[in-house]
């Protein structure tokens, strides 16, 4: 069984996901893990680190073979599972995504999901994503199409646009994975103060804007302990101790407005709405920290990425110089290793995934065929999304405003239509709150020109 990791030099996901895979007995037997990255230095660091793990634990990892390549086709050939954490254009392109919109008054804390930053990041990713899903069907696992098909796990932002686009090109090929649900549910559980087994929820929507529609707790895990609505308790605890929410001032403010908590940090959420980033006094009012995502600062993620770059490589080099590495005993909360294990062992695993809203059946009041984030079960037969979910009107409306941006961007890429890309940015709530249509048109043209080296599909 072969697993390919495209962009395996990823700062955020690479080492964590790979060492997660090594914790499962089912994935320690007769498994090839092929690492791919166009950055040979990063690729070699990750490859050498994995080889060192194998060297330290020869009996446990005897059945695991590591390979490395800069050739995408070679990596995907015969792969049953393909994982992607690519970032086309790197920090140079990221800087452009942030700086040009800011000239027009469009402030972005992260700039990787929606708005001008998210849209142009998607356009840069699209040619590589297209290659991946086409190669998946051409040379991936079971090319004879007898039984089963390879599966693509996308970890790259903008999650919804990337996953939507991949599934248009190769239907049912791709699921998008994010850690927003795990992170936020853990945070809510900590605020409420109950053990994990006594805390439950239903969360659905779109990536980075999925809503905790139901939030439940029970006093104990005995069968006669009833489940209770946790929202009243959450408000009660906040009233007694407002400091419990830390820096999440903006996200809490949106919960008070809508009635439901959602899945992404305050810095992210501020970009998906027209309410907060248009005036400095609003940013100052809802800033919950001096640095980091809760600070809401312009280009804060870019600043953090620049700071992390050198530290990450030095950390890898220190690990490689150690006499011994500790192989973790339990996987992290990242989903992909758990999903692969579930499919290989037929032991079901529940997660929250980004999938196509087929015929509007998963979230009934969001557009058909858009990309939604819903509970999904994985087993031997593949992925089984939970359907029949209806969002409250306020959640539906806020998600729909973002979905229309995603739809226009995906159509613009599929048709190579620059007008549709302009329309996508025109529809962005944050951009629309500060720019006129002509200003947006000029900004989009300037971004196309500045990023043309990474957008060959529009210059052929």
C-alpha cells in the first residue's frame, strides 16, 4: 500500500502527519510512503528525519519504506492515498496577496481562504491540483478500475475552492481536511469544563465557517445521565468569568449575534464578513491579543510564516543531530491517518470533512454541488458524509455569501475567465465593505500582473 505526500516539506502539516501514520499498526506493514516536494532542501530534511525514525525503530517500522522524489507523476504512481500540503509561490506570492489589496484599503489578517488573497492563492494552486487529480485517475492505485479507487486528501487552503475544483475535474476524488472543528470543539469543551466523553456536538457549514448547531454535555457518562444543551452553561460561565475566552473577542461577538459558535479563529473570521475590518477602531475594539490571529493585525499570518521559516529548518537539523528520536505512541488530532486506518481496517472513524453537497443533500439549504463541511464516517467502503442538515437562516446566509465567492472563482479557473475572477473579488464581503467596483477591478488587474509567473494558465 502506497501513500504519497505532495508538498511534504510543509511547515504546518508535514512532520505531524507522517509521524501520525507511523503510530498505526495497520500502516506499519508493507507500506510505502513517498515524499514529494519541489524544494529539494526541505524534501531532504523531511526524508532524512523519517529515515532516522526507521533507523531508531527497526523492528516496529520494518514494513515501512520511505521514498523521495521531485517528480509528481512518480509520487502518485500506484498510490492509494495522496496527501497534499502545497503552497505555490511560497512567501513571495503570499506577500503580494497581502500587500496589493492593502493599497486599496482591504485589510487581511491571514489572507488564505477568501477575498483577494484566498482567490489568488487558489488560482496558483489550481494547475498543480489539476495535475494531481488527473494523475490519480491515470496512474494511481488500481488503474485497472477493478475495485476501489485512490483518494486525495487536500490540506491546502483555500480549502473549499481547492476541494470544489478537484471534484469537478475528477468526481469523488477529493476530501478536504482542516483542524478547525477539532481545535474549536476542544476549546469549547475546556470552557465548559467537562470530560471529552461527556461533551458532544453537531457541527456543519463550510470550511472555516462551520457552525456548532448543537452543543451538549452530561454530568457523567452513566447511562441515566441526560444530555443537556451546553449553550446556556457556556453563557453562564462567560458571565461569571469573561476572561475565560482569552483572545476570542470577535468570535464570541459573532456567537452573540448569530446564536451559534463557529470553527475558525477571530483573525480568520474577521475576513469572511463585512463587519470588522473596514475601520481601525473596530479592529482595535475586537482585538483580543497583541500578536497572533486574535490580534486581527494586517498580514499577521505572513509575519508569523516568515518568522517560522528559519526556526523550522533549524529544528529539523537539531533533531537529525540527536542520538535518539522519540516516536509518538498516539496520533495527533489531524484526521488523515485515522481515515486511512479506518479504510484499511474497517474500524469506522468519524471526522468533519469538506465534500461536495451532492444535489443539495448534505446541507439542504446551501447551493447544490458547492463544497460543504459536514460529519463524515470512514470505513472499508470509503467515505460516508452525513446529510439532511439544515442551517439556521443566519448561518445559511453568511455561508452563502462566501460560497458565491468560491463559485465565481472556481468557474473563473475552469473557464480561464478573468472577468469571473474579478466578480469573485467583487462579491467578497470584506472587500466590498471598503472598495468600489472600479477599485476592485484595478486591484485584480494589478494582482494578475504581479503574480503572472505563478498563473501560466491565464497567459498561454
